[in-house]
C-alpha cells in the first residue's frame, strides 16, 4: 500500500463551511441535491414532447445520459473533437439535420468554456466542471452547475439550475415546489460524508478508502436510479461558504497548472494539453495510446493518482450500451477514452510532487 497518495481532485472542506456565514444567491436558480438532478429538472421542464431526442456528447459523464433518460427523453450522441473537448461541429450539424433532436446539452468538459453556435433548438449548458460564473452564456436556454465530489466547488453534493430563456420552459415553479424537500436523515448522511472526507482526504490517509474495493473510488458508472430532491440547508451553506473563499482555491490550482505546463511543454510532440487554466484536474491527451498505462502506473508508484476520467464512449458504456443500441464508431470519443489522463490539482501538490511528475515524463520521453 502506498503510504502517501495524492487525491485526484478536490479541496479541503472546513468546519466553518457548515455554518451560516456567507450570503450567496443565484438569480433564477433552482437548487437541488445534485448536478444530475438539476439537469434532469431542466430537461423535464422543457416545452418538448415526451421521448424527444436530446443531443449529448459521445464522450462525457454517463450521468448526462442518465438525466436525459430520467426526464423521459432519448439521448442522441454526437462526436467530440479532442482538440477542443467539445462537439465535432461538422458531425453536430449532420446530427441536427438528420435526426432532428428537440434540444441539446452543451458540456464544458474540464471547465473549458466555448462559444455556443445558434443551433435553432434549446441548449442547456452543463457546467458541472466549470466554476460558477455570473456571465450568461450566449445562445443558452439554461445552464446547470454541480457541487459534488471532485467538482470545482467540492461541497460533496448539490446542484443548481439557472434559467436564461424562460420561453423554452413550462411550470418551473410548480415543478420545483413538487420536488421533495431534503429530509433530516439526508442532512445526517451528508454530514457523515463530510466527516469521512475530512478524515481520509489527506494523502497519508487517502490510501485507506482508495484500497477498499466496494467504495469504487475513481470508477465511472452509469447510475440511472436517483431521486430528485431539494438541496439540504447544510449542503447549501457549504456551497456558499466555499464560494466565499474560492479565489484562494483557484489561485492554488492556477499555480499548479502553470507548473504542469512548464513540464509538459518539452513533450508537445508526444502529448496534448491545455495551457494556463485553473482546472480542478489537469487533462493530458497522449498521442500514442500505449503511453497512457505505463505513465499512469509510474505516477501511481510515486504516490500520484492520475485518473483516466471516462473509460468508454457512451455507446459502449456498460449499462448504457444496451439502452442506446448505437453501433456507430465515434472516433473522437474513442480516442479520448483511450488516450486521456488527468493529473491531480489541489493543495497537496508541492514542489516534491511536481518534481516526481517531471521525472516521470522525463523517464519516458527523454
């Protein structure tokens, strides 16, 4: 067992984050128990017929597809461009023309924002991996943010749906009122998660949960069964208070990402990366598939947990494959599923960790 293992993402949660200190509000916001619930709420509220097609990226979190199905619609896949981590626009145009979906979900993977073209259908922006910003995305009917484990604001739960074009939605307030309130037992469970996170997030203790197989840490699974609930008061306070000190968290991430960029720029012929962003986890795209596993294993031997993010294109994701029944080869999605890893970005990344990353890549590429 590795005695010291850097968690792949996140930031510390402080006890004061659970007290009512901050005063944070989002105009037109509907607060729910998760980002997936917030996305489902938006999809259920769209003025479209049941079982309508909803375009989603072929490479994204399976929870996006789960939200579409939970809302009573059909996921329609469109490929992703590895150079932008967003839709392959040529294929998206083809999908819109030939399959005539009723709406689209625009996912800002890793928090890389991009301009949204006018698709002539309602667009919901999935900002689960983007820090909250008050800037309104152009051509977006609505957007959602997530505050779950590993997200930029890591409050271990919660999500918010924000409306920009009300004409595309129906019965928003009524639907929201009908969503069950969070029960007292949910608040107790949430507090238990906070305690466990605080106990085991430190690198000297993170190996304990990491090596407990049934916790399935780091795995990406399709989980279609979830309940929409309003966010609990303690969860909302945690989001508010983390947001109030978020600038300091982002400064740490920005410094770490800059150091990674200074290392990786020597190997541009071997890998692709995105320069100067305060990612919550730093994406690296290997140009040769065979490099990913040995480098990931070497980093793990050094106590650095490099995740592979989503290991499948959605049409071959176990559990979802049988539902979609889509045999199309999504070239960009398949490439990313086999060639992408993420380096950890958090307050435990010191010069010693940076040096280990540097030596790992130097070992393989120099």
